[in-house]
């Protein structure tokens, strides 16, 4: 209230009483009503402020972006359905030509309208640039995939069908500064590594619970996390760091959990690796004030810890009634502690932010 009382004379003197009250009170209508009762503002002014609040404009930025992204996805999906339904009447060459021309046209538009390259963040030149580039990239990978499926241009080297789009995605992401295309590149990197280390028999049998895939995913997670850290340290496209870290963090945790489940004889070693990773992620979250990293790390760590506890109870009690009761007690207590940990971590991040 002292702040309001001190600002009221200035507001009246400038003739902007209502506007300054709007900014100071952040549209707290109840407080405005109290001020009106105390005679500090008139009823007419209060009604005008209420009318402004009722007719206040709001941003449609994210809604429009969502609609545009959905439009790109629906267009790509609709093109695939159209091709599938009319493959016999249209012809493969016509379809490939249509996809190639559309993708080339989108790339041409992006080259003509892009801003100069910079190792720092480069904003899109207009509202549609990012979506045209995303459409070009999706059509490009569709073209290469269709080419391999229909004409087997790469023969039995299926990895090339993912390796070539991966290289194009990474070059496109850095050249045009596009996070979405970077995500496509990382996804294709994971797919290429999976095809490279996985025998064709495992793919045919749909068996992905193999040692090679788990170890490859573990190494890929570390590589992506390292790429994110190097990106920050070298200040080269620093805004790409979170994308690398996000993918790397999830892949690291999923691979270590898979290692715990698959390598039962040495599951504790995988648990130690996961614990060390969680500690490093927690320190990173504190430095960057990221509650998201804390939540993700806590969830994966809780799953791993619960698996270890269940394994220990199984070996000690062989699933007797005592083990079941101890398991219930563990999940009740650990669930409470889990929530308390998240609440305290959130408060700690907020307090550090104020400091």
C-alpha cells in the first residue's frame, strides 16, 4: 500500500491514473475495489479498468505455431496416404518427381529468404520460414525412403537410407539455424546406429533386446551429452545445447535401465553408472536452474532404485508375504520422499534465482 500511495500523485499528475494502476496492481480487481471504497479512485475509473481487463488482448503465438506444425505434419501424412491409395494410377516416377519438386521448391525458398549465417542464434526472417524448411526436410527424407523402398538404390545397405538424410539434416539445422531439423538429425543418427549394429535377423524377428543396441544407445547418450556441453563451452549455436542434452539424457537413462534389466548378473554396475549420471545431471540442473532436468532425473532414478530394492527383496525373501509387505512399505515411504525431494528442489531453484 505505501508504494501505491506514493505513486498515485504521480499518476494523477501525468493524467495516466488508470494505466499506471493497471501496471502496478497487475489487474488485481479486488485490491482496486478496496481502493475505490477508500476513496482513492472513483467508481467510474474502476468500471473502466474492469472493462479493459474484460476486453484485454491475449497472444495467439503458440496456438498459431501449433496449427502450423500440425498443418505440416498433416500435409506430409496426407501425401503419404494419397500415394498409397493411388500408387497404381499415378505411377512411381510421377510421385517421386512430385515429392522432389516440392522439396526442392521449399529449399529454394529458404535459400532465397534466409538471413546471413552466424555461429550465434539467427532468427527466422519471417513467420513461415521455419515451417517451409521443416516441410522441405520431411519431404526430402520421404523421397530417399521411397526411392530405397521402391527401387532399392542402396541395395542391402539399409543404413545409407538413414545416413544420407542424417547428414543433410545436420547441415540444414546448422546452416539455417533450425531446432526442429536438428531433432530430425539426432533421430536419424540413432536410427542409423541401430541399423548399423543390429543384424538383419534381429530386425526381422523384432528383437531389440540385444547387447549391441544397449551399449550403442549408452554410448550415443554420452556422445549427445558431450555435444551439448561442447556447444555451450565453445559458444557455437549455444541454443542447440538443450536439444542435445534432452535427447542424450533420455537415451542415457533408457539404456542404463535396459542394461539393468538385461544384464541381471551385473545390474548393480549399471545402477552405479545411472547414479553417477543422476548426480551430474542434478549439478547441471542447479547451475542452469532447470527443474525439468531434476524431474526427469528423479523419475528415472526412482525407477532404477525401485528395481534394485525389488531385486534385493526377491533374493532375501523369495517373494514370501514378508517381501510383499516390505515392498508396499518401500513404495509408500519412497513415494512421499520423492514428492518432498521435488518440492524442496523447486524451492531451492527459486531461492537461487532470487539470489
